[in-house]
C-alpha cells in the first residue's frame, strides 16, 4: 500500500485527483482510467479523454473485430476443407457402394476423380459463403462502431441486390442449377450424357457451365441453367439392344438359338465377361417389316459400354449367320 501511494509522488508531474475527475466521466473508459493510473496528470488525461480516447477505442474494437473475423474465417475454411477432403478421399461402406454404384468396378480412378471434383466444387462454394457471411457481419459491426446509420446502407444494398438479381438472373439460375446438380450427383466427369442440345462425354463440371466433348471431338459448353433434362448413359448399368433383321422365311427358333449361343459366347469371353453383367437374353420377334423378321437381343452391360458390346456382337452374329446359312434381310422403311 505504501509503495502504491508513493509511486505517484515520485513523478514530478503527478497530481492529486481521480480518474473520474480527470476523465470528466463517472464511468471512465478503460483506456482513460489506464492513462490516469500511469500518468497521474490531470491535463494529459483530459487531453487524452477529449481527443484520443474515442478514436483509439474505436480503432481498438475495429482491430479486434477484424482479427476475430479472420480467425473465424480460417476455422470455417479449415473445417470445410477437412470435410470435403474426407468426402473426396473417404471410403464407402459396401452397402453405400451398392446403393450408389455409378461406374464399372474395374475403373475406380474415374469414380475417385468424379468424387474429388464434386467435393472440391462444393468446398469452394461453402468457403465462399462462409467468407461472405463472416466478413460481411464484421464489416457491418465495424460500420456500426464508427457511428454510421446502417438502415440507409441496408436499404441501398437491398435495392442494388434486387437490380443485380434482375440483371444477372441467368447467371443466378446457372449457379443454382449447378449447385443442385452437384448435390444430387446427376452426372460427373467421365459420364456420357445427352442434354438435348448436345451429347457427349463430360470433361469438366462447374457451378455455371458443363463442358462436354461429342463423338466428333467438338467441345460443347452448356450453361447449367439451360439444361432441362439429362440422359446419363453412365450411371449404374447400361443395356445393349440389337434388333437383328432376318429373312421372313427363316426358321425363327433356329435364328433365336444362333443368337443366344453367339451372345453367350461373347459373355463368356475373357475380354468381355467383366463388362457383361447378366446373362444375355433373346426377347424374340420384335417386328414384322415387309420381307424381314426383326429379332431383339439384349445384354446388360457396365455403364457406358453398350456401344462396344453392340459392335462386337454384330460382328459375331454376322459370322454365325454366314456359317449357318441364315440370310440377313433389309427391313421395309
């Protein structure tokens, strides 16, 4: 106690008084009280209270608010990144794999690439949303601490937001469509899709646009908001459907036996047995077209491999028909 009482007397400029009197406030701020406790000078404390207390206190809270916002932003980004990385690299349970099987099991790299791109895109969106919310809240808090009236600013922002929304409604529509497309996993990189205006293999997917390459090598950029419906030939499984026309005088049962045995040989071949998922089936006469009988053969295949199976089966059917003397007909138009 004696040391504390003696400390002010050691200062040549020390004066008697109290922080309430020097700061001219019954509840002086922490900064003004600290200045009085350090200086014990009435004039310097009054000068600080009049000219420096308010600006320095405001600056202090601005810095604190900004630092807290940066910390929260960093934490949010790390959490989002950790979750998305686990989404892109995590393993699925066997039950979930069977329920969400999208790619032939012999091609895990394509599934991993698709899952990684989906996770990265969602992570980017979530990080952007978190940054806008956190930094926007911090900005309004700082403006409020500066004494600005936020009501006119909020009203102006609303008007500008409405104007921008009308002007950029197509972009907003593309972004929303892309977001729901990613969340619902409608298609991804490597899928062969038909969007009506274009048909090809997906090379890249963003929130705004889908890039795909058709069979001729042409690259198409399709805005996600313009896609009304999508036909995906690469999800779960595919089906090769062949309608084989033969002369109307051919023995139907004989032709069906030839087609069945030829399709079974294809399914048992080492090069194709992992792609054919079920035993081939001859459905029978599909149509009577002039002088032709159209007999349908179907094979359930790995997704995206329907065309390969169909071409191989046509070649084998041609050789089998030549050996059996079966005549291939031209159906009437």
